[in-house]
C-alpha cells in the first residue's frame, strides 16, 4: 500500500506533518488510464487537486483541464498557456463567463442569456440533469447542477452564430463502477444523439476500503468505443480517480491514551490537513512505521485522531493495529480532495510540508 520511496521519505519526517506525492506513481497511473481510452478525450478535473507539480505530471497525458472558477482558470493558464480549458460549475459570475476557454458548460438558461450579453464568442456544452436512476453512487449531482428537459428546451433557440452549441455535458454521480457508468453513458448518448460532442464527466469509483483496487479503465474504454457513434467526440473529466493514489499524508504519534477502555492515538496535525475521511465518512487507510519508544498499545482496536478541539477530528475508528508514541503514521489515498478541501487555519496549527518524490 505504501511504496518504498514514500516509506523512505516518511522515515525522515520531523515534527511537522507532510504530504508526500509519488510523482512516478502518478505518471505510471495516468499513462495507463490514457492507454485504456483510445479515441476518448481526457480532461483532468482540477478541483480534485490543483498542486502544480501534480498538474505538470498529468499535462502530457491529458487533452485539457476542467476548471470551475476564475482562480482555477488563472492557476492552470499560468502553468500551461494555450492548453484547452473547459469552464464548468454552477454560479459563474459575469467575469468568469468572459474568461477564454475551449468549452464552456452552461448550467441554466439565465447563465446562457448572461453569456450572450457579453457579446463574446463561445463554444458551449449545455449541462444536462435528466433525472436518470443511478445505482450505487457515493454522491449524486442534483438540484443546482445542470438543467432538466425544460431548461434545455429554453436554451436551444437562444444560440447564435457567436455563441455556438457544440454538445452536452452530463456528470450525474460519483463513486461508480465501470459497468454502471457505461449504463448511464448509453442512456446519455441516446438522449444526446443529435450532439456532435458529449462530455460524460467523471465519477469513477475510488474505494478507500480497498487501496489496491482500481477503477476498470480498460472495461470503460472498450465500452465507450462501442457506444460512440461515427464522428462524435466523447470526453471524460476524472479527478479523484487520477490523483487519489499518488498522495500520502505522513504524521507522528504524540500521545496514546485510554478513555473508558477505548484506545486513542493522538497524531500531530489532523483533519484540518486531511479532511477526506470526515467528508467521506470512512476510515482513511494507513500504515504505521514503528519508530517510537513511548507508551503504546499492541494488536487492538485504536481510534486515530488529530489535535483539533472537535470530536470530528478522526482519521480512522477502532482499527486493530499496534502504535506507540513517536511512531510515524502514513495515510494513503490522500492525493485528491484532501489538503485543498481542508479547513487549514482552524486553531492556527502549522501547515504541513509538501514533498514531491521523484525517485
């Protein structure tokens, strides 16, 4: 679960937690994903992790980047001038609608009318929210995301020679296996039969309970090849499924205690650094590097928590392990929706270090 280069870096950890990014691992993973998707355009959803070094590794393997704010747009544009950008997300401001882009995902008739009011040229995908049944999703995208059939019908007569309708976008859910994503893709492609482009979004499953598991990229690529009609452009926008596996959060045990018979390991840092397990409601997978010589417990259920003044500051609950004060704990699968979604300045603890491993 923990590559040798990550273990070696974690063994050199000081008193400040650190994010360890396995860049060769990310490169190999992105290369394999790209190979599994012949004929499909691959964009990376920057919201998953905008770390510049990760983006530099991904850039040769992707056709473009999906951004959802002016900040993300500026960040990626500065790193890769001229790289195609798809601008998505609800609630775009007038200033964001004016940003240069390869494709703009329109979320509502009102947003389209504001875009038309800029007088600028734009290539648009209408974002669909068709209310299709989704099985086994970790998260479904409803409410403010995209348009129902009435919204799309309201948009269609508004397009002009300057604002061109290129196709449709539909990211319906997250955490889906390849078979379910392909079932949805077939339904969406039937709905969008008249569109020259279809962006199927992301949503590929990442299983935090099984760190060695991977989404079925080959199955998905073969299935999309069979669904695509001649001349149609298919695009996907994975985020978490590309970068989750390359990130590791390393920290140190500062205290081990018992409260009403239950064992707790208190770690430096906390969910203000790695909010993923709280957000997803899971135990973050980890490995203990036994370096400590202080108090501890052996082979029994332990709850791993951080330093924050909240009972929600929990990485993993009642996991059978051995841990001592001074040990290093390395949390895996911390490369997406981790540092960038965390409440960094709660209690004003130091920020973690960031190390980009290359060898």
